[in-house]
C-alpha cells in the first residue's frame, strides 16, 4: 500500500511539473505544449509605457529627455538623455539653465549643431496632424512646466511621450488646456523621416485601455520628479 501511495504521489508531482507554467528568468515564462513548448518574454505595463521613451533621470531634465526621445524614436538618431543634457548645457546660458532648466532655444541650438533645422510654431493640433510629424510641446502639469513629445493623434486623443510618466494618451481638449503657449517645436528638414515615425499603431498598442473610459494615472508629475536628483547634482 505504501509503495502504491508513493507511486501515486510521484505521478501527481510529475503531472504538475508538466502542466504548470515555469518561471524561467525575470520577464520570461515557459509555456508547456506539444514538443518542447514555448518561452515567452513578458513586459510589465510600466515597461511598455517607457518602451519608446527616454526616461528623465533628473529633476528639470525633461527637456533633454524629450529631445533624446524625439531623436531616438522619431528621427533614427539614438541619443541619450545625458548626451543631450551635456551638449545643451555647454551651448546654453548655464546660469539660466541652473535656475530654470532648458528652454526651446536650448533645444533649437542643440539641433542646429547637429545639422537639423528646427523652429517653434504657434499652431493647432489639427495643423500638426495635417503635417504628420512629431513635435515637442511645453505643457503645464499641475503647475509644473514640462516638455513632452507629441507622438500621434486620433480624432479626439493625443498620444504623448512623457519623460516622467511614460507613454500616455490624453483627450485633445484636456491637452489643449495644459498646452498654454500653443507652440509646437518641429524639425523642418527631415520631415520624411518624421512622417515615417509619427502616429504609429505599434505605439498606440503599447497602452492598454481600461474597460470603462480612460485609465487615470495615480502617479503625478510631482510625485515622480520630487525624488529625482536636482539639476546641480547632474555631474
């Protein structure tokens, strides 16, 4: 009887090992099936939100992170936040940058040093949709001036690359209220590249929608940036 029980227990353990997905390494699971099965790489929702974003690592470095995002994911020029930060700081008014962070003029100077022609335009979202190119915009998020990349649009939503909060979509009416200066900063001389990397379905698909309306982010810009190193710590 004892032998039969041992055999039964061994069979149960073997069956469980064959049918329950095994954790292989972080981010991967093993799915059993006919033959050798399949190994699937998983990404968390947070990882997906930053898949096409250069995340800002420092307080007030959203300008350099937004610029790095624009160049890396929309103009096929991989750029780190640090590289953009150092170059803009070197070219710009360093005292003003230490006090206020980067401006659109700093971004323009950096791009021109790299052979780009770029300018800020007072324009509507409809005009940007018609042009079909990405842009950098300065928005007001709960009192914080914050650079983001406008990555795409639908009839009533704007897809933005936010260096602090990641990829997200915002109703156009709400975005317009946050976008106080109505200025879009656009690269002019490589528009064909920009059009190829604007309003991509693959980027929209990175975001899962809540069943009832848009999901509300429980993370505020203040909560995220308050823990980041200060501008003077960037060394």
